[in-house]
């Protein structure tokens, strides 16, 4: 898996790709490092010579440019567009990154004509640069900390950093309906019976996912689901019980587990970098398993925190 940055959409994703020729040769060299050895490659020499790139793509082209531009601004690089990159990104991408940072309030571009360059870093920008997160997520945490809803903001960032936790229903289901009558199942052969049972299971997941509705959208609905999962896990840490909870509520167990790990990591980060903020995470470096749903005022602040990073 390699990280790819799609300049058109501004989204970074991890995709399964072929390694480069340089990486393949480096890995082959490990076979004889300490003694005689063999390297077995699970691809043909034709794929190696025709498909593989000579070298891996430079990191500056595989991550969002706004993070790089902000880091350069903290080092007092006044004009990023004129910086002599060894592998320069496209000019339009750099300009788009500067505009994004300006819209987020991390870079001040109001005095470009007077001072030149492409903007100076703001106080907010320096605060965001201290967090080992993307610019958008860093600002969400700071807004949440300022509004005393850091624990909820941490959950939001964890949710946005992963795939949707809601399990999708099977496309094989006709009109989203599945038969769960015993007579229909008993009258089928083994193959059709397994397909029907799987369809019924997917239908139950779909119906369970409907429980997580929120007027603020899927992100806040996912935050509620994460809180419920943490409570269910604290009540019974048995994996089978957690799996049953996810199946009954239309949630993806693997995604929920990854969100829980990332949430704990962000809590430790909050304790180290935001110790003066309110909430459980900033004080203990952990999250509470009984996080109550946000009230109306907190819900409004969380929507503003989400919008602030867009």
C-alpha cells in the first residue's frame, strides 16, 4: 500500500500498487546480507521491466500540499511558489494550497501586495502546525478545545479519518428486502439457503444502521455510534459480544476498532499538546466509555467545528 494524493479532489488515499524497481532491488539485496540466500519474486520479469517505475514517487507529490506549505511557513519561507523544490509540484496545486490555508485562517494573504511573497503564517497557523495532524483536523481540534468540547471533537476527527462505520447492505437484495420466514428457507437447497441467510443478515444490518440518524448529518451520527460502541465494549470486552453489537446495529466492526484506536491516540496527543483544555482527554489522555450525547449548544458548536475545517 502506498499513499496517493489526488490533486483534483484534494483527497489522499492508500492504494495497493506495485513497488518500484529500486525498492525491488533493495529488497532482493536483503536475501544475502548475513549469509547465502534466495529471493523469490511473485511477479514475472516482464511485469518488472514493463510495469514497475524506476523509482518511487517523491513524498512531496503523495501528500496534501497544504501540510507542506504550512510547515514551510513556520520556517519563515515567505514565497513558497518560488521555492526550489527538487521535484516541484504543479504551480496550480501550490496556489490552491495557499488559498486553502488562507480560507482556514492559517495564512494571512491581506498584505501580499505590500510585503510580497504569498502570505504570512498566523497565530492559528502556528498552533495548527504544532499538531501532527492534517490542517483541517488540527483546526477542528483547536476549535473544539476552545469551545470546551474537545472530547467530542476528538471523536469527530477519528470518524473523519476512517471509512464510514455504517455497514452497507448487499446489492443482491431485491428492493432492499429479505425474506426471513422459516418455510422459505427450509424449502431451498444448501446454496440458496446460504444466500438467503446472508441476505437476511445484510438486511438486518441495514435496518440496524437506520438507528443512527442525526439532523447534523452522517458525521455526527457516526460520533453517536462510536460512543455507543465504546460503552458496549466497556460493559463486555468479549470480541463476540462486540461483533454481535455491530451486527445488530449496522456497524462495521473492523472500522469501529480502528476508530477506537485512533481515538485513544488523539486523546494522548491532547494531553501532551493541549493540557489546559477542558474534558477527560486533556486531563487523562484517555476517553470516557460513557460519553453522553451532546446537548443542543454543544451540537451547534460541533457543527461549527466541522464547518471550520471545510
